[in-house]
C-alpha cells in the first residue's frame, strides 16, 4: 500500500505553498496544451466515467495523482475552453477571471447583504453601475451578478409580474418568438404563470419578432380580458445570433404599459464595440437586461448579469424579512444583493468581472470582440461563395448558419464528419423545419488561423460528400 503525507484541512506555510505551486504548474501546462488539444474527444469516456464514480477513500490521496485524473476527465467530451470549439456560445474562460475566482473563494465572504462585506459589495456594484451606463440605462439603474442569464431572466420576469400584475398573475400574458431562449418560458412556469400565458409572436422572414403581429396579439389579448405585462426582445438569438428590432419593441411596450425585457445573454458584450452598439440600438430603453459575461466577455461559465432600470422594483419583488437578519443594517447606498434575486446566500461573484476589466482594460475586450466580428464576417463571406452551400442570413453578430444543398440528411452527415475530425466542433439548429449547421466565433482563444482551419475542414468534408465528377 502506498502511503501519502496527510494534507491538513486548513493548510498553512509550506503545505499551502506546495499545494498552490503544484496546482499552478498544472494549470500552466494544461493551458499550454489547449491549442493542440482535440476540439472533442470521447475515446476514453467509458473507462473514466466508471473510474470516477468510485467513492473517496479514508486515507489521503496525492495531489499530483488527483490532478492527473482531472486532466484525463477534462479531456473527454467537448473542449469548450479550446480554440476549435465553434458551437453554441464559446468563450474560453479568461485566466485572469479564474485567478479572481480563486481569490474570491479563498476570502469566502458572504455578499448577500452589504454589511458583511461592504467594500467587496461596492466593488461588485461598481461593475454593475458601469455596465448599466454602457448599455444606456439611466443613472440609478442597477442589478446583480448571477450564475447566468437563466436566473437573470427569472428575476426580471418575477419583478415584471410583481410590478404589473400584483398578487394575481393567472391572466397575465407575456410575448416571445419561437427564437426566444427557452429560459423565458421556463421562468414563466417557475413564476407560476400558466403555459397559455406565454404567447409566441410570429417572426419575419429574417427571423426577428414581427412588431405589427405583436401589437395585434397584445390588443386582442387585452380585449379578451387577459393582462399583457411583459414583452421579451432578444439581442442575439441562440440559433442565429439575430437581434430583434429593439427600438420598435420598446415603443410598443411603452404604448401598452408592458415591461420591456431584453435577453442579451449572447449579444450583450458587443455593446462595448462601435458595431455592436449600432446593432443593439434601443437596448437602453429596456426595463431589464439579462447578459452573460461568460459568453461575450470571455469569462468562465457561471457568470451572468441582470441589469434593471429601477432596482426598487427588483427589491420589491424579491425582498423578505427574517428575524435572524434583524442585526443587518443598511450600509450607505450599497445594495443588498440577497434581496434583489432568488439567492440569499451567495459568494463574492464580482471579482471575476472586476479583476479582468481593471487588469486588461476595456479596450482589450473591445478589440477582441471586433476581431470576432471580423472573423464571423469572413466565415459568412467564404461559405456564401461556395455553390454547394445555402447560407441564407447574414450574421448580425458572430453566428453563421448554413446547410448543404443536398438537404437535411446531407447536413447531418456533414456535421457528423466535421466533428469526427476532432479539429473543430460545430453545432446545429432547426429553422423553418430545416436542419442547419451552426458556427459561432466567440472564444478568446480562437484566432484567424483556427477560423481558417474550420473553413478548410468544412470544404474538405464537402469534397468527400460531393466528389467532383
């Protein structure tokens, strides 16, 4: 039997130094291997999934052995941190944000109320205030950092329900399209709205919400005795990255006294760029905005943001009294984040945003996002020039959808063969009943050479599917 030295539960001195040194060395090696790592790999999945279900032992293990096991486990599946991942919404996970998270977790401060960590809450609140201003929301706007846009959408919907419908939401209706993220409908169900209250507005041929159709549905529902209360626009749909006509939707919402929510989970980060601001015109008219920095700000998964025009409405919908909180007092104008969302207990999430923004500077993010827009434009231009492909929509942001002219089965075969190369990884979607391949350029680690590799892989795979006669 191999005996390993006992690692104290709360290591200090040399023990702590040895642990962090070994972990940092592992991280450095692992990141250096990413560019050459497969975009997807399932060759050892069966063995590892069986191995990793074993319970922990009573005796100590060795960190080096455990890190090696993690290395093997992280190598299976889809490599969302690598440059060849071009499916769904990649980001990469900035190392500066990873280091921030390590520090925040070591500090282990409770930030559900400001009194327990006022300076850290101020740090997080400062980033939220800055973001609100960048999105064009008025002074006094605020919000909170969440684990993603799904809980942000939920809290926005709960606030809208409380502000517009009060205690009885049975006749409430909200308006989405077939391209709206499923988390909106899920949030409505969690918030107690009946399924019939989620009204699906038709889309225009360019996949945007039909504003005139939405107006007719709102008027008809109100005439039928229903209570329209929320209009949900999208700034970057999941399938195609399309941006709804936000200025027109804002006017429609104001005309009918509806809460205007914008799901900018994917597209929000592009607000830092000139082109992105032009594409997202009208987003500053929203009552609430959900945004995922773990998408278009390149941060690690689990980083979402909810911004609201009037934080008092968010507080009114979520705050609750508890005798065990009677010692907690207000600290200046700092928010108590536990009263703005579904979580009371929450870690200090702000540092994973604050540190990268201050360390790299905002211009670095702007330039990186501009590069992604350029790369996506190149992908669209080259794929659209290939007569074997149907590329029906020009991208608003960095998602390009295409399909072989041979039909759905040819599309499925093309996707399977591309992903089987393990050089790049794409995803698919269904639009108008047709199967489309989907390529999203967004990872901070995806450089022009990787985009060129993806284009070459697509063309080479097409050559094998449709050989020249």
